[in-house]
């Protein structure tokens, strides 16, 4: 299988070809996802909640993410693999380089970090040192204590303007992808059109170039709370392989996410 690269994602954006991505944490699921046609996977710090049982992503360490990155890479050798830089692992550009080296050496093709324009120097430093970077704006789970919970971001005019400005500044700094989480659909559409790089949405409507879901949300095993943007594809299909195929199909055809999964 030919490896997927960020060049493919750029081409898909130009062709207006939407793509589905998903989080993965072990070799077995990663292999299953790749066999069904998932080209982009993320080892998210969401593992702190989905695998470790914490109530936030904050306890996750670089070593945790590196461990799961190695496992996912063995299961899905051809996917474009993103790995999260956990809480306070990129407080300075120097620290970001050390943390990113560990994740890239574990098998990641790109690191993902949360935050806006303040990360300009960090992104530039990483990019200059051959570390591809994915930005993450909107609801950034590492900032849960600043936000006072998991809340939709960018709903007022000032906040929306700031998110667009942050996205453009991060692109100037060198990010090659951007994740937008829990922002109004119209704002996500505007940001997607304003950037030349691919934008991946989660709770950001269906106008983004791609979508991502935490695998547990896509399979309906989220526990007591199901996010509004989540959809249980397993309930409609009966087995995991069919569920993943359905997820890919609905993203490519702009069926998912629907209005019921999006924010105004």
C-alpha cells in the first residue's frame, strides 16, 4: 500500500475531495482502519480519557503518546500518522523540539499542538527542523480549565475574528494541517476557504476538507456522555468494519456531519 502524505491531502483539497480520519491507539484497530480505507490517523491525547479513564487530557505524557504511536505505526504502516503533543510538552520552542523528536522517532509523520498565534515561533522552529505540524483551534481540550468546561468556541464576532486570525498566522508560521473543534459551521467554512492548507473538522460542520472522530465516539462506546457532533456508525452497520466503511462514505458524500451534529 502506498503511504499517504500531506501532499495527497493538499491535492484532495484542490479537488474538493473530502476525507475521513480517526483516532487510533493500538495496532489491531489501526490495521483494521487502514484496511477499510482510513488514510489519516491521530494518536490523540484523548487516550487520557478513552483509555486511561481520566476526566481530562491533562495527565497524558509524551511517553504515553509515543508508546501508542509505535503501536499504531506497526498496525498501519501506510497511514499519515499524527501524534498529539500533550499538555505543557511544548511550552517553549526548545521543549517542543525535544517532545516532537520523541514522537517522530516513534513513527509519527506530524505532530499536533493546541493554540493560536502565540505558537508562531514554536511552529516556525519545528518546521525549520523538519517536523511537520498540525494546528488545533476552537475547543482545545488542554485549555479546559481556562474555558470552564468543554464549550463551543467562536460564537461571537470578536472570538470568530480571533480564530480566523489565529488560523492565518499559524499557516504563515508553517502548519501543514489544521484541526477545528467545536466551532460554528459558518466560521469553519470561512476558515477552510481562507486557508490553502487542508482543514479537518470535529464538531465544525461539513464544509471542512476532512473530518475526524475519536474512534470510541464513532463506535458508540463513549460511556455516559456522547458529544453532539458524534455519531454511532456501529449502530447502523452491525460490525466494526462496516461501521468504518459507512463513516468514510458519509464523510466523502457530505452526509456526515449533518446539521444535528453541528453548531450554529
